[in-house]
């Protein structure tokens, strides 16, 4: 007994087309799923960073000094220009927090710096092309010797452990009554 109800045949052979397209899609899915790399688990300690390391905080960036500003960088060209100033025997200049700090030894044995010598030193630092917003000058002999030792060590390619922590205290001694 033949069934009276026959399923209508899809037009244009869609039954075969849909079966072929399903097989094709499943094959493509299997190939792409198998070819994608498996997620890699980091080794122990790998990828661990301190909180905020390598991040820029744009809202706070104007208030916080950059890494370069926190460094104490020797300014050899400025030091050579300051040593050329009449009345200056030795000089050492470093850059720190957008300011040039010049330590000098004067020809005068008392170490008193006249206003004229101070102006010439400041002008020599500015003309040397040193990118400083502020220039601080001192004739403190201990500060000059410590700065010279630091710059020689840095020029030799070595770091000075703890100098960044010690530097603010050295500034207070060299520039009494002034802030950082």
C-alpha cells in the first residue's frame, strides 16, 4: 500500500545541495578549529608584573615625573662650558627633574660666588643647549666631589646603587633653605 502522502520534492535539488553544503561547512569548521593554536599557559613567574608597570596614566602624567626626569644625567657639554667661565676652576653639571644642577670650584679660595660669576655660569649652561627650565648653582666643595664621582661612574657604564635616594639629601646640604 502506497502512501498517499508524499513529501513534496524541494525545487532544484535543494536536498542534495543542503547536504553537500552542510558537509562542506562541517569540514571547514573542523579544519579551522584544529589549526588554531592551543592557548599557551605561562610558565611559573612568567608574565608577572608589578602593578602599573609599563602603563601610562594620562590623567596623572602631568603630576608625576617621567622615568627620564627621575634620572640624574651628566651634562658634559654644559660642564665644559661652565669651566670656560672666568673665575671657575672646576665644574660638574647634571640634569634632574627638568633642572640643571651646576657644582663649581672657584678660583677664589674663600669660595664666594659673585653675582656676575653666577650669571655667567647660568648663561654658559643655557648656551650649551642643556634642556633645563631651572638652573641651580653651588660652590659647595663636598657636593662637587660627590657629583664628580657619580658622573665618572656613570660614564664608565656602571650604576651607583642608592644614589637616587641619597641625592635629595645632598641637594639640601648644597642648597640650604631651598626646596627640591
